[in-house]
């Protein structure tokens, strides 16, 4: 039994495509910068003795980097495989 998913099998909805279009306008370097600033802010809080704030802020870099990677992939490969396939025919 073949369980692989083909690109045209599950198309994305218009909400996802709209959200991707908006986020794709932001340069990937912004997300990298936000992750870096979060790391520095967390370090400053930790050195200032604000452990709870440092722990809270230390969770921010990963989501910023993930959104940056996702945005980069959308920019390189497009929003939806089905839309790309339709454009080629």
C-alpha cells in the first residue's frame, strides 16, 4: 500500500494562501534579526537577575526562525503544489 501524498491531493485553502502572501512580503532577514534580538534580550534579563522574564523571552527565537524558514520555503517553492501544476499545463 502506497501512503505517499501527491502535491495535488490536498490543496491549501485561500486563507493559508492569503496569510503566506502577507508574510512573504517580510524579508527573511527580519525573522533572523528578531531571533537574535530575542536571544540578546533574554541574556540581558538573565544577567539582570530577571529569571522569569529571561525564561519567557528565551522561547521566542525558535518560532521566529521557524516562520523565517517557512517563509523562505514558500518564496522558493510556491504556496501550493496544485497551483504550480496548473500553471505549467
